[in-house]
């Protein structure tokens, strides 16, 4: 008869078990807190340094330090910098540089608290831009799943993504396919009989079907 320890180990190793997910969520939450602390420290240092050095100098050494650290990390992992999406990286780099320059200038001219508070208006701009930048599938995920749930940790969000993608490919009707499923299961193609419901995420996503005879 297996011992309690062996049973606990077996449960912990199951991909769907909550133990590892909770542990990962706690660690990742600490990373977010640490990142927020680092961003706050950067704002304070920029405010102090802007009284003595030029904005261009701050931007240069910030970029140089980032490049050096990134190069060391890539070298340690044995990875390169080649990419098949150079254009997207270039656009992101340019917009990031412009945003950083304006952020540093604002930190120099405005009171620190005001600059940081205004920086938190970015979610408003992201919501406005998402209407035409986010692909349709992601908008559907937001409308049909994200807006209807409250997530506690990354584990619950990961589970919602997995469940929605399974629902999207196997259980959701698509207008572009004449309201058919992407992957039509052979076991649920009956046209008559009792209707059954397969619920996901506590009934947020539902699939109605009839069992084949």
C-alpha cells in the first residue's frame, strides 16, 4: 500500500495539481513586486541624476547598461540575437526609446510623485489602442473570458487560457466556417436526442451537444 508521502509526491507531480502552480504564482508575484521596486528606484535615481547630467547622457548609459547585461545573459544561455521579426523589434525599440526619453524628461521637470502618477495612465492608452492592434482571437478571449472572471495569481490565468483555447478550437462555432466547429468531434454529431452541456471555467464557457448513437 503506498505511503502518504508517495501519494503526496504523485499528486504534486500531476500537471493539473495546484501545489506547483501556487508555488510558481507566489514566486512570480515576488518578481512583480521586485520589478516595481526597481522601477521606483530608477525614477528616484533619474530625478537625482538629472540635476547634474544631461538627458542624452542618462539615455546613453541606460541603453549601454541594458545592452551589456543582455549580451551577458545571452552568452550564458548560448543564445543569439538573430530574429525573424526584425521589423517588429525595430518598431518596439524606437517607441521604447522615445517613451523613455519623454519619461526621463518628465522626471526631471515634474515633481516625482506627479510624474509617477501620470505614468500610471498607460492602461487607459493601452485599452484605446487595443481596439485595432489586438488580433480578433485575443479580443474574443477578452470579451468571452477575461472580462467575466477575477484571477488570483498566474495559475488561474494560465488555466483560463488553456480552457479557452480548447473551447475555441473544439467547441466554439465560427462565423467564418459557416457556424461550424474548427475540429468537429465524431462522437457528438447526432441531430436528435437529449442535449448535453459541457461547461468550462464554472460555466463561463459552454458547449451544447448530442451524443451520437
